[in-house]
C-alpha cells in the first residue's frame, strides 16, 4: 500500500518469473497479503473467482485476477460460499476487508475442500488466519520384482489350506536336497 506503480510492476514481474519456473506437473499453492480487493462479484473472471469474495474490486484486485488468469490459477477464498466473518482477512476499527488470498492451479481445484478465515485467530493485530483444507491422497506404489513368479493367495480356500497342511505334515521335515521348485511340485501333487 502506498508503493509506486514501478515497485508494483517489479513485484508482478518477479511473481511471473517464479511461477513460470514451476513445472505444470508440480502442485502450486500461493498464499499472500496481496493488498488488493477482488470484490464480491466475479465480473469477467469467473474461472478464477467464483463470486464468493468480499467488498469492492480495486486496481490491486484486478492485477491479482489478471495474474491468476494468466497462469490458470484459482483464488481459493472466493470459490466457496462463506459467511462474512469467514471472508474478512483484515479488520481495523474503520474497515473490514479481504486482502489475503490463497491461490492454486485450476487443474487442482478438486483438492480444495474448504478455504476460510478463522475469525478468532489473529496473526498480527489486525490480520486474521486464512486456512485451506486440501484432500491429498498418497499414491501407493506396488513393488514388483521382475522375473520372479508371484504366489496368488486369493484362490486358497480354507478347505484347500487344510488339505495342503495335512500333506506337509505327512511329509515331515524337508530335506535340503534338490531344488525348491521340485520339492514344492511333489508337495502340491
């Protein structure tokens, strides 16, 4: 606030360079006090602002929305309907405004379960805590050893397991002679 247009231009240019350097395969989350007002209505920015903001849009808000549009980003705290107290990120004795925003890639929209201000938590004297709930699932990678046969236990019923157990007991302890596959074939027959 109160900075020259040149300083603001350099800020957006720096943000531009940072975001361009992040591959699209990576998740991207940006949280910042942008000191701009995106307003309550989406007004031509529906892909990034779903119309659940607060207040009236100003020049700083337009810069933020243009930045979001250029990089296919969504403003999380304007995407879901909320009560007024869950939108206001800055409150003083004379004003209640929304200037802190969380952004993420449009392709990751399904990850955001919720985004809101916690009214009772103050980060500083006048800023409120803005939080986002994400649904991120860890992918389980199966480790498969190439070239080795797998044992498929799905077809082993209780009756077949008992039958196999009886055969193994009747054979007694295995002698470690010959190869294991041959010994197993004799047991399975």
